[in-house]
C-alpha cells in the first residue's frame, strides 16, 4: 500500500483500526451451523424491524415520503429498522466508488490493509447512520415537536440498530452464513418481504367494517367464512375477491410473480470454454437472461423515490406554483399519504387501473420498460461485467472458446451480453408492471428482490447438499 | 358480550387454521411414506437376519411402532381440529348482516325492474294490510322496505355496492383475534405477559441455538469429531499393514471418550483370555507382550478387546455395562471407518494421489466388523488365497464346515457361489451336515451377495489422446447384480445389531506404487438421487462441450436408463502424470460383504506434450481448481483467502472439495472412446 496517497483512509485509521470485527472461521463451518447462523441473523433483523422506537408519538407522523424506498432498504417505519440496511449499502457503495476511482488505495492481499478497510467501512456506515438519523429527527419525520432528549434517544437507537445490522452483515459475510446469502442485504430485504406476505396471508388482526368482523389475513378470512356462514360458496367467493383488505388475487399474483421471477432467473445460455494451458480442463460461462438480475428495478425505484422526494419538497415549498415544479409533480392530500395527481411524478406512479386513464397507463409502461432496459445496459458497464471485462477476465484465467483464438471470446460475448442485459431489463420491467397491476402484497420491487434472493439461497443449499453427499 | 363471543370464535378459527396448515400436509406425507414403505422388503430374509430382530415386525412391535409420539400427536391434533370445527359451526352465533338482495330473494346485481317485482311479491305476502301476523309486520318494516329503499335509491345503492353498506363507508374497528382475557391486561399481568413473550419467543430459541452450536462444534458435518479426524490423519501411514489398521481405528476420540470403569477390569481380563489368539502377540516372549498390551491406554485396551470379542462372536460373555459400550462402539464403527477410508485416500503427494494399502486395509476391517469375522480368517490357507473369511459370513458356517467342503474341492468362495442350486444343496446337506432349512438359508444369503462390474474409461475431454499434464476425466459405470434381482438391498449381517447399508468404494489406483488416483463412494440405495446426479453430470459435461439440446437429451436418457438397470455413474478428474504407460487397477470394494470385491486392470498411455508448455508456465493444481471455480461463478466478487488457515487437515479437505467440484465434466464417451488411451479392461477374477 502506498501510504501517502490514501489520506482518506488515514483519516479513518484511528477509529477504523479499533472497530471490532468478526473473526473468520479457522475451518469451513459445517452446513447446519451456517443455516443456524443465517436463521438467527434473519430473526434478529426481523425482531428489530418490529420493535417500535422509544420516544416517538405515532399519531404525529404524517404521510411517508420514503414509502417507495422502504422495500429496497428493507426498512420499517417507526421501528428500530427505520434506516434498514441503508447506511450499510451506502457505505459499501461509497467505499467501492472511492477505491475504484483511486481515492482510497489499499492492497487486498495485505492482511492489515484488509482489516483497516473492513473497519473503515463499518465506521463509515455508522457515521452515515448518525447523519441520517439526525436528519430524520430534525426534518420532522417523527412530528414537529420531538423534544431534545427524545431526539437524542431516537438518534441513539437508530445508530445502535445500524451497528447491529453492520455486525449481522459481518457474520454472514465472513463465512458463517449460507453460501447463497453472501450479501446480508438481499437476505434481509427478502425476509422482510416474505414476512409481509406471510402476515397478509395469516394475519390474526380482525377488521370490522360494519359487516361483522373479518380477518385481515386472506387464508384465515376464507376459513372464517367457510366455517361460519351458512351460504358458503358465495360468501367464500366474496371473501376471496374482497376489495378493502388483501384478497386472494393479491396472494395468487404474488406467487405468480415469484414463480415467474424464479423461472426467469434460471434461464441462461452457457458459453463453453476450454483451458489454454491445460488440455481437458473445461468450464462454462453462463450468460443469464436476467444478466443484471433485479438491479434495473432497484435503480429505477431509487430514482423514482428521489424524484418523489424532491418534487414533494418543492411542491410544499415557496416555489409551489411555478411551471417547473408543476412539471415535476403536483400532489394532493389523500387519507394516508400524499398522492401525485400531475406532472412527471404522476406518470411514473403505477396507475390504479388501465381504464381509468389510458394515457397515464401507457406512459407509465413505456417509461418503465425503456428505463429498465437502459438502466440494465448502464449497470453492465458500471459493475464491470460488460463483454470486454468478462472477456478479459476469462483470458486472465487462461480460458477461451474451444478451437478459437482469444479474440473470439470477446466477439462471441459481445453478441450476447448487451442483448441479454437489455432483454433481462425488459423482462424485469414487464414483471414489475404485472406486479403493480395485480396489486401484489408488499411492493413490486420487494417481491422481485425476494424472489432472486430466495432463488440464490435455494440454489446454493442444493449445491452444498450435493457436495455433502459426495464427501 | 356478543363481540367477546365473536372474538373467541375468531380466535378459535385462527388456532384451527394454524393447526391445519402444517398438520394436513404432514399427515399426507406420512401416509404416502407409509404406503411406499410397505412395497418392498430389501433386507436379507435368511433366518439369522430374521432372528437378529433388526427388521422384525411382530404385531406388538407394529403397534408400538405406530404409537410413536409423533403419530399420537397427529391423531390428537386431528381430534382437536374436528372438535374445533364442530364447535365453531354450532356455537358461534350468526352476525346479522344487512344484505338487501338476499332479503328480497334476488341474486346480487339484479336489475331495477326485478327488484320492484320482487318487492311487490313480498309486499303481498308480508304487508300489514294483507298479513295480520305482528311478526310479518315487523319483518316487513325492518327488512323488506329497508332493503327496497337501499336498492332503489341510487346513492345508497352505490354505497352498498362500494362499501357493503347503504349508509356509505362504515367506521373501521380493528381488533386482534385473541381471547378477551389476553387483551385487557394491565399492570402486573402485563409485565408477566411481556416477560413470557420475550422469554419464550426470543430467549428460548436463542438459548437452544447457542446450546446446539456449542455442542455440535466438536463434530464435523458427518457427525465425527474433529479430534478423531486429526488423530486419524496423524496416524495414517502410507504402508499401514491391514493388521495395524485396527490400532489406528480405535484411537477415535469417540472411543477414547467412553468411560473406563474399575468394575470392567475383571471381565476384560476374561475377555483377553478368550481372544488372545487374535491379538497378534508374539508367542516367543508372550509375557512381555502381554504386559505391553495392558500398559496401553485403558480405553484402547477396552476397545481392542471389545472389537475382538465382536469379531470372534464372543460378545455373549460381556457384562451388561460392557455390552452397552460394545453396542455403542458398533453403532459408531461404520461412520468412523468411512472417515478412515477418506483419510487414507486424501491426496498427499504433489500429484494429489492417496494411499492404496491403508485404504484397502480399512475397507477389509470394515467388512470384518460388519460380518463379525476374525481378521485371522483372511490369511491364505490350504490353496485358498483369500482365506476362509467369505465362508464365515454365511450362516451356520464354521471352520469345520469349510474344511469339510474343501475336501470336495470347493476351496474358493466363488466356486460355491457358481454351483447350481441343486448341487449346492446336496453339498451342504450331505457333506457339510446342514439341515435342509439351513441350506435354504445359505442359499438366500448367497442370492443377496452382489456381484459388481466396472466399466471404466479415461480420456482428456474433447481432445485426442492423453498428454502429460492434461486434466483427465475418468468415467466409470459401476453395475451391480444380485441373483435375486434386487438392486437396493441391505446386506446380510446378523451379528451387526444396527441398520447398515451397503456402500462401495471405487478406487482408481496404481497398485505397484501404492497410489490412489481417484476415489469415490458409491451407493445403490437411492435410485432417484442417482438418476438426478447422473443426468445432471452428463448434462453439465455435454454443455461444456457445446452439444446441442437434442444430443444432451439423448445422452441423459441413456444415462437414466442405465441407472435404472442398476448402474451408477462415477466421474472424476485427475492430472495426467509423466509420460509412459501406467498399469492402473480400478478396485470396487464393498464395505459390508467379504469376497465380492472386484478389480479391473487397464493400461493408461500418457503421451508427451505436443506443444511444449503451451505459452509459458504450467499453473499448480490448487491454482487450477481456484480458477475453475472462478469461471463457473463469475458473479461472485474476488475470493479472499482465509487468513488463519493453518490446520493442515482442513487444507486437504479443501483440495478434496475442489476435486469434487471438478468432476462432472466428461466427454461424450462414444465419440472419443477409441482415442489413444488403450484401455484393455479385463477382470482379474
């Protein structure tokens, strides 16, 4: 490591070197232990995301401006997981950016450097959490009059919750988690969404809208109707299609989207490779249809929620009526949240029904598909998985297409990777639109993320099972 | 009051659903499994196995088998469920819900004219002018006219269709389906509730998890202690004589942990006298040898004596305490022996070859323990190269019986197997002096004995010939055949008191240099798994070769057919050694039967490298494996090496795993079979 050049790392050094970290296991942790560790981390996370914050008056909280971001950050409003995995993700991304841009320079092969980088990332995550928590309190997310003491308490709670997430992530990352769950972030967001789906299916909360109490959970509601009403068939059907509470079509759509996402995740094309050095060694490089996985929709959601935030801020600010602000979005107060009724914000919001405003629906679909395809293309370049990068990596490993020159690999990959990325982006976009239209439980993005995370997990468990048998 | 009642019934529904959700699928699964289990008996049907009680199903046993805890729980839960359904159906009062359509006797969504018609019809029936009954009057005012109004008035009809009530949206009342007493909690009881929830839902699972983790951290994934593995690794030597294998085997930490009681001394002394001839003691200075034997660690002495007691079938002399240890020892034995084989074949030298001699020694010990045949019975005697051990695994066979039939020129076990049924019956009844029933039992066991064929091919995938340094793929079909036609079967082992499945070890080895090139355990028990494994392996191979979907389909179907006929596919990769012709032998050793091992020799011709060191350096084995991983899982970020990776044992394990990962890519056998690798398969036996 060239010490002088990374002033940023030196700045963090005093704190970073003192951050405790999870020790790597001496030998490979057996499968059942890893399953247990994963399960424990997820349940700790789930418990945290249901524990309400102390010092918050829930009636004082207004509409939720961050609603769209919640599913990707797996955060729950008003709980310890208010920030979710946000700080960890942000810190990781910032670090990645800094190290690729040369701002931070450290050598992955030096143990001390690696520890330092690890600690620095943790410090950064905590600092970001501190900032975000303070912003939440100061900007009035918990009502205008929180009080100084309560405010400090809330910030402390949020920062310590983030510390918990940081170390859960550390545990899973250092080889104690299941192989497919190498990133705790996707695992947590999947758990969050799955928990929501489960709750909507089996929630024991009863709601009475004047027609007698009814269960919130679909399955329970159906059982209730089937067992108590005398005219069973019709009442059951009515319950299945009820409008005011989650109904069976929502549940069915959720499963449909899950299945479709899992199917798409499995579609891939294999490029056969042989070793240049050693005859007989072969491998394959899989080009998945969802080449960028669910990344386009995550990016899209992030962009859209940023747009909402800015537009809402501007709408309610002094600049309210100006043309530019109106172009961005016009907002109206609805019962539980602000609703966009015009401008760009309106057109990126999923329409309630196609018939209501066909122009809105068409623009929404077009915007969604186009931006997903473009974002997928962009992400391929940004994440260094473009045809050129992949070809270089394959060449570095002394592999290549059988019977062809090294240059052929690039030509072959270039034929498929951009297409796969664009097509994958379109597929993800289309699936998200379908999810919006059918009203899946949770949010569309959440479901897609959960599907891919669960798919990877199952895949890796299957593989480990096979390895275990072989031993 | 009504609300509370309703709440209770909703709570019951909640409970009911929560019970039904796991219970129904679980019951169906149990029933399916029970149905499929009855289909086939795969264990040995000779009277010896029958008497051992492992597979016995007396009526009493069946009842006790059926009335296990889980079955009883299932039945109890079903009863609870039926009761709940009955209770909910009958006890819950119907909530009065205003449904104008059904009051007017119409389908929902009926038209205006229909509503009017129906109203008129009902008015004739119930109108106070027509019907003097006060109840009819009540009904008319309360329901019919209200329903009519609700449906004819456009505003209230829209409200009804939208919100289910003619007055528009009703206020929401939220609640939780819990019994009343749980909901109005305050003060002390609330605190207790909180404590209970925290204790049971959070702390208890955590405690259980922590206890489980600390308990099982001593064990590997195969339920063998880490300590055992490192001991085995330490004591394993390249030329471990079969007689010394036992000394290593009993050093397992599991065995060392077993209690040594003072009260055991005397019975052990007695046992020592009984099995002394088996202990390999030097007869010349027997005194010092004996003293030396007793000076070993008391656990080792005890284990050795117990195993010898088992091998010589003297276990009936054991005291109850020792008998318990003895059973525990036998229960652990197959697992430990398997690990011992794995340790023996671990890649050791720079070529990644394991050791052959200890491996075969361990497998022989395993055979002897399963069949309870003394090790000395293996010694060649009287024109019989393999000793009398295989005969002794048959029921009613003793040394005397073997001597008797040897007089009739039946010396090798194979000869006895190859005789016709009548000849054998005659031989056994007339010469060996067995009764007819006993002879039939012997026949049953002989029918159970598997015969194995190995069809092996080695080639460099997608290339011609094998050159120095190539990654060579071995591609072996191991086929099993039994005279009674079974494929998956449990071995005859009346003296081994636990469930034991047959396993085979396929070792590709160079017998002259004591090198095991490849090793793999093969099991014939689970056909479904074997089919998926084989088809997946074939598919991956073909994909790597860039075959079309149709070719892949055909190859996979062929493989599945073969598996169904009783073959298993074994694939592995190794690095081709220096040029020259190598005399290889593929051993297929069974861990539970004596005398059904097969050897197949063939020659592997390795050519000189055609393009000398193509483009520079030749990477080391470890690097190769890592690189391969990288290609297959391109998505993953750079793999960091483990920091504190010092345990040499786990290092080796890793290698093994990499090797395992490497397998699964094989060239299309038919197309490249003829290539340069001369394979003359020929059975030695």
